[in-house]
């Protein structure tokens, strides 16, 4: 069913990297959500009103909010597809993240309202008029929502959409909540237990727990989440594969929406090599990354490779800082000899959870260098590791 819908309504559906195709996927998914949720809302509202069941009526309202969420998703994909302009040169792709966050917040609102209503039903229970048609509607809703969860999860993963992943999680929540409502109705019918309010409370707690997780996941790219370790490793491996590249560091990735990533990185190459040759290699690296969809700006760091003393000091110092903390690394090392002492100038990269103060770290490195090289003085710049890029 999912594949048929995609083939019928998404032109050129194989090219998911194109913004127009991603937008088409998002629109189709949103329209499916609107139609299915409106149908479920009308059916559940009818049987919930006739039976007097708070949990069924609450489930109906939940479907209505899901339809609203699909409308928000539709608007989000539409606005995210707007081209870049003078005020937004990086495009409008983050609208998609904002729509996903809005869906997650709506899930929280539903959870809070259902929690409040369920507490009231527990304190003042009312009998529920069980009808088999209600059970049939709930069972049908479970099947529809199960398919919607699978549909949105597949499309969300296909186009890497946080909005559709959140929508899939919401549909999964609906499967669980509706199943709980159906179980409560059957138990209340065949026993003397009034579980309508208690089951609604359990569903509300689950929805709130899921909602908080979705808010966290959708906020991450807006707040500037670090790139995935797999992506970092791929970028590093690709750069090191070019001729003449000795090392790389200071990688930064900025996410302006799915398929809209911009990056910068420092690349180390031999200082003795012709600068025009090095520049040509860097141009090729940038061009190849752009072909893969990543706008990369590369800074060239010349490294002295034909001075044995510098090489020995660089190797020794790299190992020395790792004895202080295994995540530490150095780069851009230079030696400036003087009449009375030699300046050792370099950057030291530290992780965000580094336990020492920077002043203490500088003192520890300086003391180690002074013990090994008595007339050497360290000039250290502390770098923050933005991407956990290994050196």
C-alpha cells in the first residue's frame, strides 16, 4: 500500500535527495494523515458520545489533534521548500524542524489534557455503556494507526525527516492508547471493574513520556547538535584519501534543514609542497563534497615535514597530551627559536566534558615540555572539539 501511494503521488520518487521530491513525499504523507485522522475522529466521536465513554471520546479528540498535526506538517514542508532569499541565504529548511517540534508539543498538550480528564473520571466514575460497534471501531482504528505508523516511519527514514519520524511515533502511541481503551471497555463489560479512568491515566502518562522524548529529538538540530560520529568518520576518511593530505581537524557542521548542510574544516599539507598544487587539491575536495550535497569550506594548514626536530617534538607532544587525557590532541605546531629560549606554539583540542580547567591543562603541558626540553616555552591555544573528529 505504501509503495503504491508513493508511486502514484510522488513524481520522480527515486531521487529523494532533491528538495522538490522531499517536499512531495512530505505533502503526500501529511494528506494521508489528515484524511485518516478525520475519518477516525468522526467514527470515535460518534461511538464515544453514544456510549458515554470518556476514554473513547478522548481518543477521538486525539485523532482530531493528529489531523491538526498533519496540517502543521504539510505547512512545514511547504515553507521549508521555499528557495533561499536575501534575508535567508541558507534557505528555509529549518521550518521542517519547527513543524516537528510543534507536533511534539501538541502531543504533550494532549497528554496533559487526557491526564486531567482521567483523574476526574477516577474520582467520580460513571458507568460506560458498552457496545460491540464501539469495540469494532476501536479495533479498526488500531489497524489504521498501525499502518500509518509504518507508513510515516518508512517515508521519514527515506527522506530523513524529523517531522515524519515524530508523526510515526505519535501513530504508534495511538495504537497503544487505543488498544488500552479497547481493553478497558472489554474488562469493564465482562467484570464489575470501572477501568475507563485508570486506563486513560496510563495512556496519558505514556503519551507525556513519549512527547518529552520527541521534543528533545526535534530540538536537537535547532540547538546545533553535533554531527553523527559516522558522518564525522566518513568526512575524515574521505579527506585523508586525497594526495598530499597529512591530517585534518577543526571540523564544524551547520545544519540548516534536511539536505542543507554547510561545513568547514582545516586540512594539513606539507609546507614544502608547491602552494598551487595544494590549493588545487583543496579545490577538488570542496568540489567533491559539494557534489555529495555538503557545502565545505577548507582552511589550508602548512605542516613542516622536512625538519626532524619538529617531527620528533610533534610526535612526543601528541603522545604526552594523551597521557593527561586520552581525548586530547594537538595541531598547528610551530617552533620559533630564540637567543635564550624556543617558543613551541600549537593548538590543543579538548572535549566538552574535560575535567580540568584550561589554565591547569596549559600548566601541565608546559611542565611536561619543560622537563623534556628545558629551554622550550609553550604558547598554547585551547580549541573546543565541535565534532569529536579523531586526529
